């Protein structure tokens, strides 16, 4: 599903339905916990991603390298047109991965202050290797609302590592540079006050060619308008939930990442 730059985005998830449903709102979900829910990762498809391989069970019709993939909705979006998101919370983690030659896969995630970060040594490929033979990937995580043209604001996670870390730094630097004058002087605008467009670009180094993120600011939310007020309040709530630790990232153990480019080589849902 490609998203056009001109498409109108719904602010919320409400659809026209039978009025009587409101009286039994939430019925059937009483025993659902966070462990039962999946939040999408938004990732750039690589040449080796199974979604672009027509002979793979995970193939998505029309998927191509350079498109953006939603791991829960199983949708792809055009990389040139891109998608619009509101960043709600940012953090940085060191993710432990098992090398592909040992089966690959996510192991665990650590905060930058965790003692394990100091136990790594740099190998000839420039990867930070642990004593157990796994490697740590310095990863910037953006918890966002994706502005879906049909479903409205959707929670999602964008992880940037390796070559994409410079994109994360640029995004954060731009976001923190946005200020305004208030009654107490100049202040930094909240992260979730802006809408950003994410597209993809082809990149390369001596290790190969891949597609990476490109981030640009689209506009500022105007909470005096009902739709933007809803988006801002939803983004604030999501960011506060992440900050409070109510949402934990748990990557599927079969997911693999190229330590040199940050490309995701096997896509599976991640639960929060």
C-alpha cells in the first residue's frame, strides 16, 4: 500500500459502525495484556528481506527493496513518497545479536549505562563483540505515531543502528533546535509537536549498497485545531507510557541484523 504525499490522514481510529456497539465497548478484550499485543516496527526493506522474495512465505505482494514495511499491518509504503510520523519518545539501547553464522537472532537489550557495554572489543569489521561471541549494536529507538491514511494514528517503533545512527542524531538535533518564546523566555518545543516525513535513499560504502532513512520536517501541530489536538494528546500519552516503562521492546529471536549496515535481514513481529 503506497501512501501519497497529498493524501489526507485521519486523526483517529474511529469508523462508522452500529451505535449499539458502544454499550459493550471492549467486550472480549478483558484478559488481554501487553504480552498479547504487537506494535509495528517500521523498517526499510533490504534486498535480502523475505518480504521481497516471491518464493518466501513472508512475501508481500509488490514489495521491493527501499520500501517501508509495517511488520504488524504487513503493509509496504513507497520509499520515495514516504510516510508521516510524530515522534513521541526517544531512547538509545545496546542490542545484543547472535551472528548469522551462529544462527542469528535477537538476544537482549541493554541501557547505555549497563556494565556489559564496557566488556566489548572491536573486531576487524568494526563490530563491538562480546566475550560470548555475540555483538552489541548501538541502536537509536524512536517511538512514533504513524499517520496512516485509513486507520489514523498508529503506534510504531523505528530503530536506527550502524550507518543509520547519523540519521538519528540529525533528527534529534533538528528536533531540539526548534524553540519558541514563552512567558518565561525561550523554551524547546516538545518532541511530539512536529510531524516528520520519512522517506528512503540508496546508500553505499565499501561493504555494500543498501537503503536507509531520510528524515525531513513536514509541519508543526496546531492544538487549537481538533484533529491536531487529538494527535498531540495521543502522542503525549504514548510518550509518557514509554517513559514510565509500561512499554517494553521484545524483538523476535529469529530476527537478524547486518552489523555493518543495520539492515534487517529477517522480519518477524515484535511485541510490546
